[in-house]
């Protein structure tokens, strides 16, 4: 198999440089990625932080999509527990259409306490919310109706659907044993943290493989 190399762009705030100039720099790096032969470009997500503060990576990826033709567009950790799942399904589907099927969605739970406080999400619920949101997103992308009990059982169908079918590639960002195991239980690829030691990365990949189950993957991706 041919090796594919991607570029990950952290949004770093430096003294004396405003956010507008930093975002222009991010776009310039995106412009370079495709002619330099990179297969993909990835953006992280962070909230309420001067370092790595990019709360809406899909918006910047949409701008990069308009300036490129072949470059795959990925998120390293799009945080599901703090977002409404139908909004995620819509936003990603629109970006996938705009980019002509180039989205790779890396999804995560988040770990900073201030993130959950700000969005009024109990930290103890983040894994359950992550799993529930993913199931609803997959159901919406399948074209099947999604029922909302809060709306009196009314059904909703997503439009437009993603260009990539049954959905854009999904990766699970995992930092810690429980998160790695959840990625394996979902039958989805594990997106490693760049700050892990080599020893930890090896252990995490072994843990991921040990719980990877094709049956669970088939069950999840076939949510009606």
C-alpha cells in the first residue's frame, strides 16, 4: 500500500500577531499543502484558549476547500458532546458537498473541564453523549428519519446528504485507555495524540486492536 502523508496545522497564538493574521497564515499553509504533494490537511479544535484556539475548524476547512482541488480535509478532534448531533450532520454534509467529497471527520469527546462547564455538559456524561451523538449522525447521514422525542416524536430527514456514501471516513481521537477502547468497540480507526510517547502509542495501538470487533462496526454503521 502506498503511504499517504498529511499535514496538521495547529492554530497557535503568538505575541504581537492578531488572530486575523494567524488565520491568513493558516490559509497560506493550506495553499502549500496540495502543490507539495500532501494527501490531506488536518485542523484541531480548541475552545477558550489562547493557544490552539480554533473553535470551528469546519469553517476554515471550507475556506481551504475553495482554494484546493484534491487535498483531503480533516479534523483531528471534532467534539461531539458539546454539539447538537443533527447540526453536526448538516454541517459536515454541506462541507462534503462543497469540497466534492474530500472530508475526513476525526471526532472526539474533549477533556478540559472549562469546555464542559461553558457548554453545560456534565463531564461524566461525555462518553455516553459521544456515542449517542454518533449514532444519531450516522442515522441522519443514511437518509433515514431521525425522531426527536422533544418535538413530540416528529421525524426529520437530513438534506443534503454527504457526497461520500455511506458517509465521510470517521476517525476517533483518543487520549487515554478508556477512549482508545471506545474507538475499538465502535470499530473505528484510532487517531493518536501527537504528544504521546512512543511507548504509550504502541500500548494504545495494541489496546485498540485487542478490542476491535468487526461485528460492532457492522452494527454501528448499519444504524437504520
